[in-house]
C-alpha cells in the first residue's frame, strides 16, 4: 500500500495467457502442435535447421485495446531451435513472428520431424497489469523509491501478476539476467514465456524467453523484426 501510487504510475497493461480446455480448431489460439498456415507458406529455416513452432494467437480472442495489437488475424511465433543448443536467443531472428489476415485460407501444417515434439494446448486470455523488474544497475537503484527490504515482496508481487508464466505486453520477466534485456527506449515487450517441461521449452536453463518489438512497427502491425533474449 505504501507504494501503490508509484506502482500505478509505472504499471503497463498485459494479457495473461491461460490454458483452455477446448479442443484445438483451425485458427484457434494455442501453443504447440501444428500451426495453421496459408497454402504455399514456406516453413522457416535458420542456419542450423528448421524453426520450431511456439504458438499462435487468434487476435480476435484478445482483450481489445491495451496492447495496440491488431484486432484481427492470426499471430504466429517460431524460434530457432536446434538439438545442440547452438542457436543463441540474442541473435537477430531467433524468434520470428507472422501475421495472417485471412483465417479462412489457413490449414494445419505438420512441422518438420526435427521440431515435432512437445504438448499442444489451447489458450484463453485475461487482461492484467505488470510492473517492471527490480532495477539492475546502481544508478537506477538510487532513483528507485522502493526500499531494498521490500525486494522479496516486490518479487512476489510480480509472480502474482503472472501466475501462468506466459503473457503479452507488460515488462520483461527473468531470473538470471544482470541487465535490462529491452533493446532500447523505442522497444516494447511483446511475448514473455517461462520454461515449460510439458511444452518442451527450456529457455536458458529453465528461465524465461522475452521478446520485443519496436513501437512504430507495433503501430503498423509489422512483425517482421522481433528481438529476443533469455534468462
């Protein structure tokens, strides 16, 4: 309560990603399984092999407004998986995102055998809020109004804000990075994912994958450049 005014001022909207109990259908929001893709779509490859499908979001399912995402279409995410862990989550295009407008032109496509693993789960969404990570550097800490004795309570607050460990928008979440992974002031958090054994996600030794998009690209619904990090 002592810091409520400050926290309200710096809070950003986020959308919590929840597990749904409905079976998957074409164009639904889901993690894993077969992505729904347009005819002729060429499965993306990186220098070490095929990208792995993370999941897709039916944008009409999301709470309207707060994240400035388009209101229609399907937004799909892939990452540069490789069996030996040589792909680096900070490389350009480690995560790639595609938006497909014509949902009636999509159909399920089986991933290449090398990246065909992990569970499939359908999704629902809930509007929420987020506050930033505890400051990393001394200069930022000097400007931080919350006392160091409240650090554990602050961590608990952030965990309570993201009980699923998966969300859109907000701020990046991590456990081991010693720096702010946000590429710059013009970038915004897009998708943040905790490691998940059922989905066979392991980001930096069971940590978090964080992705970012430039504000101007978000406003233009241009998802061709996504920056990422993990920790």
